[in-house]
C-alpha cells in the first residue's frame, strides 16, 4: 500500500481510501474502498467521501490515494 499525503483532491473526483474516522477513532481497511470526494475539511486534514453504498465518510488525507486513474466500480 503506497499512500502519498498532501495531494489536494477536487469535489467529484473518484479516489481509493484505506479507512475512515468515526467518533475520534480511525478504522483501517485491509482492502481499498472506492468513493467520490464531496468536500474537504482543511482544519481536520480530512475529506468527506461518499462511498459506493451512498454513505458519507470522514477520511483522513493520509488514507487517500488515487485521482484520475481510479475507476469507480
């Protein structure tokens, strides 16, 4: 798993992410999840991502990879 931090993603961009933040805890995934960027929270260094199931996740920047080369399933 190679993740590059400090990339700025745009709303609508499809990315892969390796975990989510819930209730102050970060849950990591062994498999990459795919979702669409819907917003950025600069002060929290995270993004709001809509997962394939339609749920919204708070994802730390460091757990996101992808960009234009990621294809939504």
